[in-house]
C-alpha cells in the first residue's frame, strides 16, 4: 500500500515540475518571438494561450490518475 502512495506522490511532483519547465520555455519563446516580430504579437499570444491550455491539461490527467491511486487503490 505504501508503494502506491509513493508512486502517486512521484506522479504529482513530476507533473508539477515538468509543467513549470514547459511554461518557462513557452513564455521565453513568446517573449523572444514577440521581440523579433512585434507586429505578430496578437497572433503569437493567442497561440501561446492555446498551447498553455494544452500544456496544463496533460499533467491534470496525471494528477487525476494519482488521486485515483491514492483514494481507490490504496484506500
């Protein structure tokens, strides 16, 4: 039972860490490309928000699976 909780905690921590790195890279690319072509700032921002939503959706699935492991499998 304890190994299931450790696995779920690992899933949550890795998903939080990789999401943070993903948002950092995404924001850096947005600033870089906006400074190179300021006339495309609105289009780049729209596409960045779409990518941010997709980037945030994948770890939420992992968190849902981890919560399932904690409350159903280990419980």
